[in-house]
C-alpha cells in the first residue's frame, strides 16, 4: 500500500501544478512510487528518457497531469534536459521537512524550509499541523505563520494580545504548559521579540512574571507620573485584558501579586484620592478612595455633587461590583446631608405637615433607608462607622425627632384627625375605587403592609420606567392608631369602623370582623354583590395566566394583600432587616403589577395600611417614655399606642376619642408624643408603627395604568468636537454631551467608545460610557473620556479615522454604530521615538 502522507502531499501539489518532479535521492521510495495511485495523474519514471518524456508532456499530452519519478539524485543543472520544466512547475521532496511543507500547502522556499527546521518540535504533532493549516492563507509570510504557531500553542486567536492573555491566564493559575510548549518549539525568542516590538518590553532575562510586574508598574506610573518603561500599547492591552469577563480572575490574581511586589499600598498612602479616580489596576485603589471618602463625607469637606460624580466615575472600575454598596452608601450619605441641610422643618397644621412631607421631606427618610440598606449589604460596618455615626445622629436628632416634635405640636392643637385636602384613609374606597365602578370598569387594589410614603414614591418611579406604564401618586392620611387591622379595615367599603372592646385590637366593618383575609374577602364580596374578592398577593402570583384572568373576569374589584415589610420589621429577630424587606417589596410589587396587566387588568391602585419609623441604631433610654402610663383600663398595649376606656390623661401621651378619629364605639386611643416608644416586653423597638409621626401616617396611593404605545426613550448623546479635528499625539481627549437629563421615561444609555480605521480596526483603547446623568444643568451632563492610541495608529498617519460610539442590542452580543465623528491623524516623525 502507498504511504498516505506521500499520497496526500502529492495530491496537494497537483491541485496547483500539472507536472511534479520526484527525485528519490537516497533510493528509499521506489515501492511507494510503484504502489501510488493518484486519480488523473500519469506516473512516469525518468531513466535516460528525458527527451522523449519532454516531448510527451509538452507536445503530445499538454493537458495531462504527470508525476515524473527518478530513482536517484537530480542530475547537474547543465545535464538536466528537464530543468526548465521543473523550474516552471513543482518538485516533490521526500525529506520530512518537505513533506510537512507540502502537507501545509507551502512552497519549499528557503524561508519556509528554515521555518520548519527552526521549529521542528512544533511540526512533530499532527494536531498542531492541522490547526495551523486551517488558519494559513496564501499570502502569509514566515513571521505571520510564526504568529499562528504561537496561537496554536497558546490555544488562542492569532493575535499577540490573545496569546498573551492565555499565557497570563496560565501564570495566574500556577501552570505553564502552554509556555513550555512554546519554549520546546523554540518560539519563545520570537515571542519576546514581538513583546519588545509591540510593548517596548526589554529584559536580559525575560519571563511572563517579569512582564506582568512591569505591565502593572508602567500602567500605574502612566496615571501617577511615575517611571514608565512600556509604551501606550501596553496600557491598551491592560485595559482590554482587565475588562474581559473571561480574563477577570487571572487579572485579579496577578494584580494582587504585583501590588505586593510593587508596594502599591505604601505608595497609595502618600497620594490624594482625587488623583486616582481614573485608575483601577489594583483593588487597593478602590479601598484607598473609599477609605478617604468616608472621612471626607463624614467631615462634610466635599460637596454632594462631587461625590456623585466620583461614584459615577468609579462605576467603570473593574472592582466596582465588589465595592458597589460602599460607593452607593457614600453617594447617598452626601445627598442625605445636603437634603437635610436644605430642609426647613416648619409647619402650621397637620395638613401643612402632610403636604410638605409628601413634597420634599420624605427624601430624607428615603436617603436614610438607602444608606442603611447599602451599609448592611456591604458588610463593612467598621470601615463605615464614622459616617454611619454621623448619619444616625443627624437623622435622629436633626430630622426624625425634630420633625416628630413639630408635627406633634400640630396634632396637639387639632380637634380632629384630618388633613384636608389630603384624604383620610377611610375615604379610600369612596374616593379612589368607586369612580371606576361608576364607569363600569374593573379595578385591582394592592395593599402592601407598612409601605410608607417614601417607598411608594420610589415605586412610582420604578413603574414609570417600565415601557407603556403610567402612574400617578397622591398622599393619604392613615387612620389612628396606625396599625394593620385598622388600616386594612379602613380601605374596605364601609359605613362605620369600630375598634373591638377586647384585648385583640380587632376592627369591625359595619359590625363585621375584618380580621384576616377570609373576613375581608367576605366584606368585599358582600359589598359588591359577589363580584369582589380579597386574596393574598402570593396566592395570586401562583396562578397561571388563565387562572389569573378568570379571577379578574369574576370580580369588579380585586384586593391583593402583600406583607413583607411589616412581617419582617414587626419581629424582634428580624426588625434589622426592615430596609432589605423594603427593597424586596419594590421588586415584588413591580412583578405583581406586570402579572395583573398580563391578565388584562388595566386599572391598578397601590396603597398601604400604615407606614413606620425605623432607627438602625439601638435606642437610648430617652427614646422610651419615662413614666408608666399603663392602667387597669387599658384593653390593648402596643409600642406606639394604647387602647381602652376612660384612659387617664398623661403629659407624655395624646388621648383621642373615637369621634376625633372617624371611629365608632367607646374605645379611646393614647399615642406617645413624637417618636417615643412604650416599653413592651419581648418586642422590638427600632421598627415601630401605630403612632402619629408623618412617617407612620402618610401613606401612598398610586394609580397605575397600562398604555397601548411605547412611551420610553433612551437619552441622546452628542460628540463635542474640540478646537481641532486633527490627532497629533498618542492620546485624544473627547467630551460627550448627554442632551437631556435622565427621567422615568427618558432612560440611561450605555455606549462603547473607541477610535477605528475605515477598515474597522480598533486603534485605541475602548471605553464603556454610562450616560445616566439626571441634572438639569447642561454643563453637568458632559462626560470627558481620554483615548490612548495603539501603534497600529501609526499606520493610519495622514489618514482619516472614526471616533465611534457603539451600542449593543439588548440580549445579544451584536452592536451597531450609534454615532461617529471623523478625525485626521497627523503625528510628527518625532512621535516615533521613545525619548
């Protein structure tokens, strides 16, 4: 049988040549020649018949393919009658190197012969040859083939940065198999030559670890005015490498190692955190910035706008995901301080207080809640302690207590519990639900237990951000005492409400108990002639689409009760998770609204039974009533209210009669003044409700509807051209302008920015830019980005290039050009020098 490798090599040659010569110099392959069978090829042995063969192959059969075999070395050129024919066609060599070249369909030119001889180990493996062959192109030079050989060894694309990423991945994992293969194949010298040419890396004893250290050192120096040995291409490589999701772990491992070698922690200790905002090569940089910002925000030495800008800038950091909650806490703390400083906590009546709270004061509670939430999520209580202490002190003393005292004065001076024109909670069904029934339309009501006004206001924004959703928000005044049983009862259709004369604090709706979902369902069904229903939100979420549609069809009014915040906060063991529960509630309600609209609900109301006050820090003795106001006339005792008949007056509490609160019966209500608590054994004291603070009694009423047409848009972005459209150095600073502020319906945009040639080659580093600015001031919606050009940009000198903003299609890896601006590269010859 013929040798398959010889057969294959010859077949490859005959795809390009009609005549192939085979000189068997060492008389080794006669058997292979005689057993050879190639379709459409005529084998002819040369044995003193050259003239006749020449006539045959050129004149007699000029179209036929011939394999001309000679058992022995070729004759001298002067004696070779077929020399001109051989030079015009091809020669098949039977030495190993020649076979490999033939297998790769490469001509046996000196540069390729030298390539195979120099890297013989590489070609020993058939799999490596196969992979190399698949990547070869006709015009490839020897060095281009070496690049592809490196790629085969590294199992990467045939680009130096791709090869290097794979090798650094190995280094980070403590392995070196791919690099050892490169060394065995004698490609390491070529690799270091390329590293020198592309990155200006020079070393008497080059190694991957040495390069990694120099890479981090030089790139850090580029941002801190240190000693730089590598060039701008190295910076571009580092940025691409650290931003690659596949390389993230390797980057982080080597970054940590190099930070120790280079003494980065000590160096950072000498620097101003403001100068580090563009750097993210080391985790220590984020730690330095956060540590210094904690002190700056706590000491109020920086403006809230500056902090927001820095936090927005750090969102591009490689380590932002790890430190996200700390950055958000810092941003919110600065906003909290600014909002509190701008607040004038003064009011003239209950109604005035309610309206002022629902316009601006609620933001202070929002900022406090968000701050505590992010601190908890960060797990860095010790680090944030100086700032946490300041926020706690400001919130408790300058806002919560002050607001409670001022509002209490209005409560003490009022004859009835009302805040017109703000509706009281017992008007809910008549004022918000009945108008839908009058129009013969269905309505769904979501009642979220303890979703105070500021949470409802955030929900408003979340709903409006959804495409084709509209929403409006109004405040309502919760009933007193502000507890679940009374709040839930007040939301139902009724003529009168009465607190039961027992130790259960139950509420009768027109004489019927409203305790629990089953009883509320009966009341609602009876009031609507069998076409009203109350159920738990979690039960509704378990229904499939057909079942949920059937529920909506069967009822004119559907009440869904949601209970996460109160369920969490009312327990001593979990009250510290109240703000976590608030975040989860927002997500729950958005999903519940979407499920309702998917079931063809077009009108949705969201409200609450009451609000709450929460202080994250353990309460001081001064937060509890000093005297015991309990008597044998008390029927029910809570942390924020007492129920009973003939209750004795006390200076620490305010007493309400049922008629003042819109209630029937004889049960009186006593509420501790301001934010004070009553002691209650075995009960938590940080999360409370039942009293008359604005946080407890101002509740949201959201009116949500689904639109037929899309109503959300992304912000528009312009590229602001500077004074010149010419790039004369290795860097280009560009300013982007977000034309409008982000709102609920005008949403943020994320763009990828880079400089490209007309052929689509990226010749700079690439930046992911977030346009999410919400300032009304146009100057505060400018975003500056600095691009570093690579050496490939030199090849475009004198040519036009494109600064492109690319946008990714949602849910895909595909991008489209959003906007572009043309520049001309015109760099002086002196820019080619490194000194």
